[in-house]
C-alpha cells in the first residue's frame, strides 16, 4: 500500500488566512511580482499573489495606460476589490484609491451646463479644451458658430479661454462634447424671452384711454 503525504497540509491555507484578516475595500501594499499585457501581479503576505487588471489601474481608457511606469519589485498600494479564497484569486485596483473625477464632474455639470476652459490643442476640425481637474472637452468645428468656419485655427489658438455649453459626454474616451454655437443660441433665446416679458409688463401698465 502507498500513502500520499503533503507538507502544505501541515500549514494553514494562506488564502484563508488572507481572507480572514482582510476585507473588500481595504488598502493594501505589496511588491510587484510581474507585469503582463493584462495587468500587474502583486506579491502579498503569505507568498500569495493578487492581480491588478489593466482596467483597474486608471480611470482613463485602458488603451491609454502606460505600464512602463511600473517596475518589478516596486512597492505598490492598491484597494482590495474581491477575495476568492477557494479559487485562490485576489482582485486588486489602483484607480479605486481615488474618486473618479470625470464622473463627479458629470454629476455636478450635467448636459446643458455652461463651462469655461483653455484650449490646449487645435487643428483644422477640432479643439481640445482643458476645463478643470484634468477634465477635457472637444469642440468640433460644426459647434463653433452658425456661420460656416473653414478652419478652427483661423478662429482659435492655443491658450485661448472659451466658454461653451456641454452638449454630450463620451464616457469611453472620458471627454465632454462642447458647443459655443449652442451656448449663444441659448443666450439669444433667453434675451428674446426676457424682451417679451418686459414688453408684456409695459402693456399691462399702460392705462386705457376713454
């Protein structure tokens, strides 16, 4: 007869130990063990690994994430997203350490809001506008004026300050769609409405003649 023996069974399961001593949303530090195309493996206490998936590194589009800024053996802080001891899987995230400034801005500046920004780049058809807290907006040539514009560069230059209306939000690319034309049309409608109100009030105050 043969007996199957194992040394690891003499020790407590490190995955169970981790699960019992840590909770979801806890902040945790570890050293980078390896970096792959799909994320970063982090060595944690008990010689177990956690994975920071590339989609949980930054709130920005994962296509724009630069993994070269991370180096093997560097200490890194992350937030625990999920602990699956039975499957020996720990999911971690870096972006969850901070609030999503783009979503917060969207909540306080909904579609139709007027915002100010500085033009950081401009080409023939579009201008990139920096608003605040790294919030970016795109102003397309069709949204500049009711008059036809042939080239954005004839109207704007880098570092110009503009005021525009938010007409949409591109959550994937994390940019706002802006319109100066829509802002001016809104202001014109308001002026017309105010003028009508003023005229109506004057008529009501005019005394009738016998």
